[in-house]
C-alpha cells in the first residue's frame, strides 16, 4: 500500500513497546533485545516503523537508529510530535510552534535523518489552533526537512481543517476489532485515499479475549492475536496495522498474521 508516494507492506511495526519499560519511560529495559526485535521486524517484512519523540521520551527514536542505521532503502520511519512528558504517567498535548520546531530538530538528530519520512502531529492541542501547529509542519516540509505529514487522534472535522493547511497522507487513531469508535474517520480516509494506522490494534489485549475471535482462531489453527490483525487487514485497503511488542516470539506470531486469509464466514462471525 502507499503512504503518500511511499510504498510499504500492509503490516507495519509499532516500535513503542520495544522499550519494555513501564509507561514507556526511560531507556530500553534490555537494549540488545530491543535492537534484535527491530531488526527481526524488518526481516519479517515490516518496512514501516512507527515511533514518537515522546516515547521514552526520545529513547525510542534513539534505539531505532542504533538498530537500523544506515537504513534500508525501503524502510519508512514515521515519528510523532506535539506531546510533553513531565512524568511517566503524563502524556500532555503541547503543539505550540516552538515546541514542534524543537521536536523536529530532535527527531532528525536522534533518527540520524536529514528528512523525516513521515511526521505526524500526535494529537490536537486544545490551547493551540490546528492551523498554527500544521503550519509549522507544512513549513518544515517546504524546507525539505519532512517528506510527508500525518495526524493522530483526529476527528473528521479536525482532519478537514488540517487538510486546508497541509497535504495529509496518514491518520493514526485508536481502532481494533472491539473498538470501532473511529469508523467515521476510517471511512473518510478510504474516500480520500489516506492511510489509516490503528493504534492499540489488539485493543490492549481485550480483542483477543473475545469468544468470537477464539472460535475463529481455533477453526483456523491460528492465535487469537493473528485473527485480530488479519481482520484489520481485511477491513479496509487503507488500513496499516502497527502491532508492537518487545517479545521476539510475539513478533513472529504477529507478523505471520499477514498470511492468514479470512473467509466470508469468518468475517461475518467477527463482525
């Protein structure tokens, strides 16, 4: 599938979890394992990695560079800006222009890139007009520091406002088999040909515990998580799931979901 003019495989990797730390705070719990997981994810076909400057903060981007730089030519790294972490339990919006400019320079340095492949606004900041935040991102794109722009946790109306300021190629919202509150945003992305990145694609584990998933998984001889991911892939052609993990075993299992073909009967049961 395409993210802007970039061709990526349908199943990506959410790099946040490789840190293996509570609240995604601090350096990786096991740095060597984090690097192994990232490299293995790429080997298994994930050529789209999702991260953010707020993961760690900053340490997630750093470990990606440590593991993967110099980057394979087909690897697309998406990072996000616009949150501040005053302490482990806090994820506060801060999309002031000066904050976004600082985030940009930090991400470029930590990821060892001259131009970010995909730069996403992590969430709207109620204290800052969207036009100001997206304006900074559009300026960075014109300056050659950003190739593509995306948004996260946006409504249809917010996406419409953002598109008046910059070309938006991706939306990253919470979505899974058991959490479909963003159905209208997904439908809007389909209409516009915008990539939709579902975060919490396994519903923080809730989706895989559903009895209907367990029934289909048993019938297919698959793991429930694989069925949940396969459902997302079948749901929409613009869907780009990014399941994440710090476990090599879980990574192997998740990535194998791309090979699962759900029948009409399977999909009807899951829906």
